[in-house]
C-alpha cells in the first residue's frame, strides 16, 4: 500500500525535530542506504521525505482571509 502524503509530512516533522538543521543531510543518507540495498521504494519514500522537509523549511506567506 502506498504511503500517503500525510504520512510523509508526519515523518518529515519527526525527522526535523530529531535532526534539526541536519535533517535533510541525514535523510539523504537514508536515500543512499536504500539505493545501496537496491530498495527503490525505500529510496523513493526518503526522496519524498526530503521534499517535505524542504517544504517545511520554506517560509509560508501570510494569508489574510
């Protein structure tokens, strides 16, 4: 079963809390690890997590409704 975007963002938030400024660097290590194992699905999950980490780091504009 595919991992949802919500699960990816939850993982990214936990990863950021654990690794702080090194979160993306540590996630890249996970991508490499899974690639070395030949686990493309695992590597893809971590690539999605990196995108989520980058999104979490990007300041969001203030929205007035």
